[in-house]
């Protein structure tokens, strides 16, 4: 059984442990691996004016890197993102099949990855 307080503390300390986002994300992957099967983390932002998702950082347990990758998205996918952004939704979403989520499918394909499960967390501003 996962102790929620321990998980939150470890994740928070790992993220706050560096001002370099790629280093903080890599530390967070390592800390999270003690509780969940995780192999990588992405920091991405939707850019509606460009109709694309921008990847800013990618991290694994071995390290992280800042990137600037622009992934063009299909119109149907952009519409889905806009609809979900306008509607109230959960901050954490489990995607257990990329086939049922066009955003996940397009992003995984762009990065050359196959996914089995994705944990998506929205960042509040």
C-alpha cells in the first residue's frame, strides 16, 4: 500500500530539488518509480495558434533534457483538446489505451514510443 504522504513528499522534494526542469523531472521519475511503474516524463504545452503540442522537456531515470519539439496535431485532435480545456475535468487522468485517446496516440507516434498506460497531469497556472 502506498503511503500518500510519503509519495507526495518524495515527489515534491524531487521536483523542488533543482531549478533545471530536466534535472527535477528526472529526479521525480526516480522518486516515482518507488511507487509506480514509470519510465519517462514529458513537459508539454498545447499551442492553439499553431495547432500543435510543444514538448519542452523529456526525462527518464537516467537523466533529462530540455527540448523544443513541435508536434502538429490533426484537426480532430485539436478539437478534442479545446473541448476538454473548456469543460471541467479531472487534474489527473489515466489513459490505459492510446487507441482511445487521439492526443496520446499522436504524441506517442511523434516521439516513436508505444504506450501501455499514460498518467496525464494538468498543471494549473
